[in-house]
C-alpha cells in the first residue's frame, strides 16, 4: 500500500531530506584523489552523529550478511551498494556514487550523487550529466494525476536518446518511515501505466545507467552490484514529495 503523508509527516520528511542532503553534499566535497572509501564513509558517519541522524543502511538486512557501512560508495563499474574499503582509494578520472540514506526523527531522507574525481573524460562527464538530466525529467513527472510509468518513461527516453543502458534489476521506491516502501519506480516502461500519483506521496527516484550492457552481477561480498562488462555506471537520486502543482525535492541542501 502506498502511504499518503500527513501534514505533520511531510514536515518531518522535509527535515530528514535536508539532513540527508547536507551529509551528501559534505561527502561529495570531501571525496578527492587519495581519499579511501572507508575514510569517506567515516566522514559521513561522523556528520550523521553531529546532526543527530542515524544511517539507514548500516546493518540493513542482506542475502548473506547485514550491510556493514554507513553509506553506499560505488566506484566506476560498481552500480550500487558498494562497500567502503580501507584499501580502495579514489583516483584521478574515477567516478564515485555516494548513496546517503538516514533516519532523522523517525523518517528517512535518501539521496545519491555521482561525483567526478579529478579530471574525467568528456565522454564520462556527459554520461554523468545525462543521468542527472534524466533524474530531473523523471522528477518533473511526479505530480498528482500522473502515474508511476510517466516517471519511468521520462527517464528511459532520455537515457535511450543518448544510447545508455538502463538497469533493470534495481529500481526507485517509496520512502517514509522506512527506507523502502511501495511503490517500486522502474527507470523504464511505458507512460500512463502503474499506480496513480497522489498529493502527499514521497518517492525516491533514482536513475541507474550504464555505458555498456544493462546486465549486472553481485560481487562476492554479497552487496556490491557491478556491470558484467566492466563498463562505467552512474547513479543519482532525490527524495521528492508529490503535490498537485509541481514536485518538491526534499533532498536539497538549503544551507
């Protein structure tokens, strides 16, 4: 069942989204050549504590073991759910997707950004930019009266225009008191299909695109999702509120 948030819950969702955005922005600025993904995760963990938030990913149940880190940090051919490591350091030309989801006063803010490290090629720069544009186009469809498929189709159409692969095995989702709620939000599919959007729904919209094959596999750690052909992947995400007029992005750092 898709939950409709009350006015009081929306206030709390705004607060959770703002905290998640602040942490993601700080981590994005901290990410640089020579920084280990473990140190990047610890930086985010400390900021969560400082802001009174708790990681929504830490000890999240998995197929084999609970997720062991406070954020998901995925580099290059890692699409999502990358586990931070003391032995993995960011290098010039890398792209790194930082996924921050936190509980704040009982509600979840969930957002992701793919960060360019140092100097990346024009091809890679465009790849990241197109994914961000696809996210914006998907968000624009998140108004009352539209359907989930309108979000999905907007993302797919933009990705296909640029001939990028679209992940099929992982999708966006509703968000609220829990990190993953109904409905599922694929990044592909026909418009005017799926559940109707209603004012008060809160959704995590998250394009996941690849430079090559759409096929992925889960690494031996039980969590990290990687492209089968080793080509780059990009992931970006915002938590949004559906309204009658235009969607409200809840994960913006308003400083």
